C-alpha cells in the first residue's frame, strides 16, 4: 500500500464520518424534541393537579426567605412531578442555568432554597404581574392559553415549542407569533389574528 492510497482511504473515512455525524446529530435533536414534548405535556398535567388541590394555577411570586428564594414555578409544581428531570429540556446543555435567546444562551437566575438549586429550561408565563394586568386578579385561564414555552430547539429547527393549558403542545416557527403570554378568562376570547 502506497502513501497516496493510504491518504485516500483516510480521506474517505473522514468524509463518511462527517456525513454520519451530521445525520446522527439530526436524529439526536429529533429525539430531544420528542422528549421535550413529553416533558411539557406532563408539566401541563401537573399544573392541572396543582389547580385541583389549590383552586388556582401556580402563580409565580418570588419571595426572599431565610432559607433562600421561594415561589418559583418549579418549586410550586415539584410535589406533582415524579422527577426534577421533567423541568429540563434535553436540548438545554446548560441544564437550566440559562435561557435561550436570539443571541444564544443568556444566564437566568437560579433560585436556591434550603440549599438546593431549582433549575428549569422552560419559561412559565403566569406570575402575579400577568394575573393582575391581564387577568384583572382572576387567574382562571382560557383553554387554549399558552402557559409554557421551550426555546432550546430554535437553533436546529427554527422554532420553539408552546404548551397550552388544554394540554396541546405545538411547534411554532420563528417569526409567526409576536406576543406570547397567558390568556385569562376575564379577557374573553379576543385573540389577535396571527397571535396565540
């Protein structure tokens, strides 16, 4: 075997490995998307269980206590989920320490309460401000109201996942919706065309 033949074989192996890596990367991202959809559906079910017990959906209200920060969505919903892994999107390589934005991952506050970090990959849309401003103090949601969003699939699929109060999870292409927020029953059914 000559040196040229050896170099040709090595080049062919490198090209095949690169093609294989690209295909496997796409397959991995599709699997992440499926796992994320499952996580979001289970979190919506947990929201409904919380609502059955407390008479309201979880409302984020961050309070500083001697044990740390309390009142985040992940803390309120934790008794209703079987694993904290449901709070993390598989595509989130920061494991809940950052929020995805158009400029890439941006650090987000990770609350620490009783010595535990409470990390989450998803954006929960219901807090005291939205309830007072849009719900007029009534936290009852419309059935198709968005409540959770995952942006971690944007770099690969050019869109994000949106979980609604009625349990549906949809893929939204980037640029289709401009305003994503919870919709309350007190607002009536006044969705703006082109917005959720």
